């Protein structure tokens, strides 16, 4: 019946609308530090089985195929892509990029919960603590690192060791050690906005290690990781999604025309 056509095509429109939302978010974050693009995955819905395959016909033979009519599609998941983004040189000594796997650990000042991020645009608050975000309401880097007020230079090694230069001293002074967290399934992390991820059972337990050890990435000072969104690919996906949306709209129009024709039938 044409009524089923309307409902089936409507599921396609709903799924494609979600994909459009995902593409729009990707394009909106093309310049967001360390942003990881998303992809909408689709799956078909259940089927109306008019005739099952393998049923014996009147001659006792098994039918090779059946009759099953699909009832549309839906979004199965929105999957994050953790492909490495390009590096942008900034010259800021507190800008740090991760080359490879891993996340910085920061403490939320309101919930005291440890959250994770790939963004390394750090700054120093009034107490000298290294924080992510604004110096006034920033999230403290974990483990905590404090920069002395009279420090004139900050050096962050690829292994995460932080050194500062103090006037009057010939040798660099250690200010702490940056550690990274790694997850067996980073796609299972919960995106909570502001370049942050929250731990989730789907991601597994966080494995903490120093950069460059146990499969964890290394650090690059004076640089930030750019968004891994590829604008050209997103625009191609936008065009194909728009055309698919139009095709489903035309299917609804065709179903409506058939219903209109049926409703106009009458006996003379």
C-alpha cells in the first residue's frame, strides 16, 4: 500500500536529517582545536515478511527466495574519527600538541571530575597552576604543574617533563611531569563539549602513562593539533545527503499521488 511508502520514506528523511546535523557540526568546528569529526552510520529497519525463503511449494521444492519488504532506515550510531589532526605552530610555550594516541587529563572545577581532552592550549592562573581554558575558570591540569612567578622560560619535552628557567640559576628547574591517558576504545568516550570527553564504560578504563611510553603519543611544544575535519569531503557528503533527501521527498510525493488517485476512483 502507498501508505507504507509514506512511512518508509519518512524514516529516510529523519535519518538524513540527523546526518545533515552531523555534517553541519563538523563544518562548524573546522577551526576548533583538536576537534574530532563525526560520522553518522545507518542501518535498515525490520522487514515485513510476506513469504519466507526456504518454504516448500506445492511440488515439495524449497523456494530459493522469499518476499520481504523493508520498512526504512535509522541512524545506528554517530561515530567519532580520532584520526590525527595537522599541527599548527603557535610559538606559545604553553601550547602543546599530542602526536599519537592519548589525552590530557584536567579536573573540572565544579564537579572535581577528571575529564579528558586533546586540546593543549594551556595557560597559567593567578596561583601559577597550569590550566586548560581561561586562567580565571580554567580546569587544572592533572597531575598538577605549578609555574614559579619569576620563571622566565618554560620548556616541555616530548616525554612530558616540564622545566622552567629561574633568574640567577644556571640549570633548568623541574616543574612537573605531564601524563597522558589512553583508552582501548576512545570512540566510546562521551563528548561533553568545550573540547572535553568524559570517561564511559564503553571506552574502557583509562591507562595512564608518560608520553612516549606504553604506546602513548609524544608531546610537541609550541604547537596545537588542528581539527581533523576535511572540508572538501564534508561538502561532498553534504551534496549526496541533500540529493538523497530529495529522492525520499519525491517518494513521498509519488505515494501521495497514488493515494489521491485511489481516493478519486468511483463507479459511474
